[in-house]
């Protein structure tokens, strides 16, 4: 559940100042939106995927829905908002793969808590909410609990900036909470990521707290323990959507009932492959992740994944 956007990318080595122009090295476009990226990544990793969100009744909306359908994502519950344009994000990509974004939310705001109904989640095993709107998170959490489903959230900076005092009841009792290191420090009020994460779980009941660390990997807090897995060394091209790919791979590994470290390794591998490709929707397919892990000596993990998929 969350946003579906058109991403327009410009690759440049400088940000223009007022009234200044800079040259771009490359430009491209494609589907985006954290939740939509997650839905595609999950489908590519071999699980069924359904998306709930909203787009405008326009050409971009048509294109984005067709793109999801081509990836095998169930799009039956995507809403059309006639009076708004489809959400659009301008992504400025640096030569090192880093990104800056300018976002037009548009029709994404058409998604409301009343859209989270039993019909939408019928047949679903897990709900992932990837946006910072607390009313949607609360509605999804109630639906998950009423139907015995697990739920994960990735509220991003929009959620973190509200502060833990404001969102504590909203996020309390979710199964998995994803955040990056900036968001962890913002919420946990500490420059130490580990200390910040510990501060968060000291105030919020969450089964697993995941903090992604970019090129330094990711850490997991669960049952009072901190587990860490390093990232794989790759040359980044575009980091857009890397966190969404990580989250999708981690939830896939969770659905396969892998152990905590294996889940982190599997998710880091998927995210590492993603950053070597341009665009938010360039997440790898299952065979690519397994080949990558196999080439690096993770044959046992590969075998576990294959056995559990059978």
C-alpha cells in the first residue's frame, strides 16, 4: 500500500544555483513510488504481489498500471482520481549514484483509510505499507490484526519527521519496521545508529526493527539483540529504490522463514544488485540474486532458498 509515481531522472554532477543551468549526462524515466517499487521487487523474487494505491485518470496513470501488470502485479484495486494528476518525482542522480528528489504527490493522496477493506486483502499473507501517512498505517494495521496477517511499514522521512512521540501509537505492534540511518537518528535522538535504534525499540513494541545503512549494509534489532550484515561491494550507478528492493527481499526471506542473518544477507544482495542499475524499478529477479550469492560462496543460503520455494 502506498504511492505510485512517474520518476523522471536527470544525471548530473552539480545542482544549479538560482538562474544557473548545468548540463545533464543522461536522462530517463520509469515507474516509481516506494510501495509500487516494493510490489515489483516482490514479484520478481517469486511471490504473488498486489498493489493498493491511486493514480490520475491520465496517460501517465495508464502507463504505470500497464507497467505493474507486465511485472505480474495484481492492479485491480488501484484507484483513478479524475481531478488530480498522477504523482511525479524528479530525481537528480549524482555521478556517484546518490540521489536528490523533488516530489509532486498528486493523485497519491486519493488513497484513503476506507480503501483498506477485506476485499483488498482477501487471500493476502502479509501487508507492507510504504508511506508516511499515519491514517493509512493505522487502517492497514487494524486490517492485518483482524485477519491474522503480518504487517511491515516503511514510512520514510515523512513519518520520521513527525517524531516518536506523535507516531508511537501508530507504529506500535507492527511486525517489521524499516528505516534508514537518518530516520533512525531522527527518531532515536542519537548520532549512534545502534543507540538510536535501541532507544526506539525501548519505547515502541515492534517485533523487528531494520535500519539500512547504504553501502555499509543493514542491522536488525530483535528480541533485545543487534544483528548486522555488511553490504556487498559494488560500483553504484543509481541508488533510487535500493531501500525498497532491500525491504522486498527481506520480507520475501521472512515469508520463506529464513534465519535473521540469512534474511539480511539475502536482502543486501538484492539491494546491491539494484544499485548497479539505473531506475527505481531495476530490482533483480530471484535467479539473479541466487547466482550472485552463489558466486560469492553462499551456496548453503542459495540451497535453503531453493528448498523453501519448492
